[in-house]
C-alpha cells in the first residue's frame, strides 16, 4: 500500500508573516479614507455653518427693512392725518362757504352753488399753459374743456378749476367780476372769450391753402406733411378743393405725372399713393449722399497721396 503523505500544518507565525504586508496596506488605506472622511465632514460642517449664518443675516436684514418701511409708513400716515386736521381746522374757521380752497371775500365771482362744490382730495390739476391774456382765448378754453372731459369733471367744478389756469391780466379780470355773477361754465367761457377777443387768431380758410406750395428743394414727404397740417386748421373742410390745391402746389416730377394720369378724389388716397414715391425719394437721396461721401473720401485719399509724394521728393 502506498501510504498517504501527511499534511504539514503551517505554524501561526508563518501565516502572520506572509499576511502582514497586505494587511498593513489595507490598514493604511482605511486610515487615509477615514482621515479624508473626517476632513470632508469638517468642510461640510463649515459650509453648513456659513449657510446658516448667511440665512440668519438675510432674515435679519429683511426684518430690519420691513420694520423701517413700517415705521416710514406710520410716519407718513401720521403726517397726512396732521395735515388734514390742520386743513379741516382752517375750513371750520373759515367764514362763508366751505370749499376746498379758501376764497377771499374780494374774490367771489361764483354763485353759491359753485362755491360749495369741493375739489376731490386726489384731483390732478390740468397740465396746460396758464393764460396771460396775450394768446387766443378760444384755444385755451378748448384745451381746458378737453382735459376736463377726460377727467370727468362736472360744470361747477370746471368753473373753480378754470381760475387756476389764469395769470396776469386774465386773473385780474376774473377777480374783478361782480360777486356771484358766474353761474355755470358756459357763461364763464362766453365772458372770457369776449374779454380777450382781440387776441383771437385769424380763422384758416380754404383760400389760405393756395399759399402752400412745394419748395424747389423740398421733399414730397415734407410738403405732404405741411399740407396735411394746414388742412386740419381749415374751418370748413372740402376734400375736392384739398386735392385740387395740393396738386396745384406740387412740383413737376414723377408723382405729379402719376396724379395727372390717374385722378384722385381724397387726401387719404393721395397719402396712400404718395408712400411709394416718398420711399423712392428717400432711397435716391440716401444713395446720392453715399456717393458724395465716397467721392469726398476718394478726393481726400488723392490729396494725401499727392502730399506724400511731394514730401518724398522734397526730402
């Protein structure tokens, strides 16, 4: 019989010696990972601390702003109440009609019904030029009435507000009217226009359009704009006459020939047909300007070249 070879058990010291290098490497790797984890945890904790501090500062700043805004709002409200109390005190101490404006006894041209009308607290005064008695009164009244219509102001309130648009001799005029003599705005406007009628502008009539002619070097766009503005001032407009006068004042050219070949019947039709001619004019004008700039640039380059050659010869 073949006997079995006995298995020799390795001693513990031999296994320990063989595993030491690998175990040491593993332990070193574990230690490095632990150190990195600790460092990373420190960084995370520091970042979270910074975030918490930033959020705390933001909340604190927001709270300070809200507190300041609330304080300012309270101050404004308190000041507003104080002013209204002072105004109310003045009203109560005022003799005569209670109005939102204190009208001296020497200035009471309005009837009692107008004087007692109160101006709304947040009403905006009309933004028009003050009338000093030297311009057209019709224009001033028309502009004023337009703004009052937009604001929804009634007749009585219009009378009181109209006074604020006057200055100089016009204000002296209304202040000198008999007491309680103005009962409505129509009455006030009629008296106002009659008082300053000498400054009324001359009405623009159809015959005045014949004085408007296209200048020799004027563009079609400019002439059409001037003519359109003039037609808006005509007291009795007439489209047929507008067309005839416009064509009569137009310089000879492509557009004039086009109107001759095909007649137009309204200014609106003329404006539509003029668009292409105006565009062509502007393109031609821009092209001419570009050519002039190029020619001037070429001439300048030639002059510089001549100067340079003369300088070289002289040296």
